[in-house]
C-alpha cells in the first residue's frame, strides 16, 4: 500500500508539531530502511508517495516468521455460545487430529487488552 503525504497539512495526522518535524520522521524512517519514497513523488508538482519496506512491515507487526511457533494455529471466530460446538467438535478436533495446537481467545484468560492479546497470538502462530 502506498500513501501520499502533503507535508504542509498532513503533519497533523501523526501529531507532529509542524512540516519540519514530519519531514524529520520521514528521513529517519527512510534512513532506517523502514519506508521508501517513490522518486516521482519527490518533485514539486506531485506529492511524495511512501510505502513500507519488508523491514518496515516486520517492525509494524513486531515479529518475523522465524519467531512463530511451529504447529501453533490461531483460530479467529465469533465469541458466542452458538459457536462452541463448531469449535470444539469441528475446528479444534480437526486441528488436533492433524497435529496442530489450536489457540482460541475464548479459551485463554486475559487481563490485558484483548486486541493486543490477539495480535500477540497471531504473531506466535
């Protein structure tokens, strides 16, 4: 996904103080190899277009495929009792029979924000 930025206005999107601060962030991210700018976007007549590099995606997701746990499967489904049988007798049973470890958020006790817990489980799978 590529995103165009008008630094005269869009500095507010990331809560930067001004255009110079936003440009500082872009320069830092480019030098770090986390984003790239399409060259045609650097000209005065068009807006710069940025996109995340693979290293940038890895940084956003906080993991790489090498940190995943082999055989672990994250199961996303609706948290409703009507799904219990489908999960227990279908999805979970099938995954276990195939040698996988199913992980479903309705089976884990959480004190953390559920969104962060879900992202962590997806990364581990």
